[in-house]
């Protein structure tokens, strides 16, 4: 299914609407309020993370963005009313008259409670920055605060506060702002979904089915085009141990075509050991098994085929935005791969001096036993009792010369 062609539609100078960019094509409505980023605060770094209007459309929402300045505050109620009426009549909007509001402009917050109380269609509010104490919210409210401290809940669960100690300002969520923080923005976005979806009824997607469809196109059907169609406009894949993958649609499609989908052995199989499904993520523990009968670029680049059978413990963290994949973070134990291929010796010399000893004899060297396992690392992921624990704790260094090997306790 090709990418949707929905584009943002500017309704007034400060009001823009975007239909869902999910494959489903329809969903609940949300309103977002933001200010333009000052020219001296524009982020010079490129990022795949889109601005809020597109991001929430990718999540499957009919999204109305209200751009405000300080002069717009008195007219905010009228503007929100116009935006709600627009959602009420939009053909792609489900759950009409039940909307969420996300405020990216802290300067609006002092008057926000009074404004939203007059709008019963707004069922939940998310803000980057805090309300003043004299105006506590009367509807479910999630705060993202640029300050140290723990998560907290108050007013019988009505108010939820998340704190981000390492960000510079509430603008950490905006990719176009110089204070943008990728890790904090990712965490905040997931928390927004967890808070918002139950309150405005979705949109809900079968994340397991989306992930399994993607892997079927990768490993069974082996279609680059079909695989890419399961992903958002600008996705990425990061194979962490080998720094392989692709950042953005063009580079990822090229990586899949030249270094992944058609480079995998024919008998490659995934044995899922555990699966955790969150609001926007699937986390898999699995064992990848295959015969090393060709160069597998993404996993062991440059290593000629050995003909050996491998079983490797893996971890995949898959972020799904709406009903399409945004990214995959894939990691595995690279040392066990090399051990199983016979490419790592049992002992290697210690390449630095040991001030506390031991000191080798003339012509000798001190070696350490490489702390890595073979196929048993995968077996122990599947069955925790099949291999004894802690045997590596008894590993010792040894002194080695051409003629003598002595253990060093």
C-alpha cells in the first residue's frame, strides 16, 4: 500500500489541518497550539523527526495546528472554537466532539484552564510547561516539565507530571528548535500517547501484526518495495553493533536492496523468545539462526562464508508511528558471532601494563581468556538453566612464552 498523499491544508493564516498519514486513513481529532520558532533559536542540525503537525498525522490523527503569537491570546477561545468546528465536519475525523489538546507554547498556559473549561469537546490536555497554581486544571492534564524531579500524580489522578532534568527548555520537543533533545522528545511523545489514547479512544492499531507484516516482507517475500511501504515517510534502521542500516527513506531503501534483504541466507529464521508491546513499540528478544553460506553484509561485513550454523541472541526495539514503522534499533552479541565462526582465539594478550602485576618473564606476555561464549549464549536466552551461570567468573590470566604456559592466579 503506497504512502498516503494527504497534505497540510491552510484554512486561515494561523490555522492548518492535516488528515491522517496512517494507512487506515481516518482517526480521532487533536488540536495543537504552538508559536513560531524565533530565528535565533532555529536548530541547525537535520533530523528525521518531523514537526508536530506531521508527527501527529502520522500517528493517525486528524490534526489541527493553531500558530499563535502574544497578540493572539485574547482571541484563543474563538480560534479553538473554529478549530473544533473544523474537526466536527471533517470526513476523516472519528469520535467527533471528543478531542485532545497539546500546547507547545508555555506563554499560553496562565489562561488555559478558563479557555478549555468553556470547550466541553476538549477531553484531555497536554502541555510543555506548567500552569500557574491559581489556575489548576479541571480536566485530565499531562505536564512535561524542563526541571529535575520524579514523576508525580495529583488531584486523584487528574494531573500527571513528567520531569526532564537534562533539557534546556520546554521546547525540547520541537525538532526545529535549538533546544531539541532527541531522547527526551521520544520519551515525551510515548508518554503523550499513553495518556491521550484512552481519553479520546485511540486510534488503536495491532502493533504485533504491523511488525510481523514488516518482517514477512523482509525475510519471506523479500520485497524492498513492500517492506518500505510498511514504514513512514522518513524511517530509519540502526544495527547498533555494526553501525549498518539506513537513515531516511532513500538511504534505507538502498541499504535493504544492496546489503540486507537479498544478502540473507535462505535458511534464516527468527525464534521469538519474548515480546513486549507498548503504546508505540514492540520489543522482541529472539534468536536468529542461519547457515553462514554467504557474506552477510549487515551482520558480519566482509567475512567470507564459513559454512557454519549460527544461533545468535538478538534484541529489537521497534517504534511504530500510527500503523507504520518509524525506526528499528537492533542489537546483538557480536562476540558470540565471532566465537561461533571460530574467528576469536581463546586467549589474547593484555595490551597494557599491569602496575600491580603479574610481570611476565623475559620474552613472555600475559594473556587473558576472552570473556565470550558460543552458541550457549543463544541457548541460555531460550532456557535459563541449560548452561551453568558464572563460569566465566573463574577465568584467569596466564603467562605465555613460546615454550611455557603458566597460570597466574
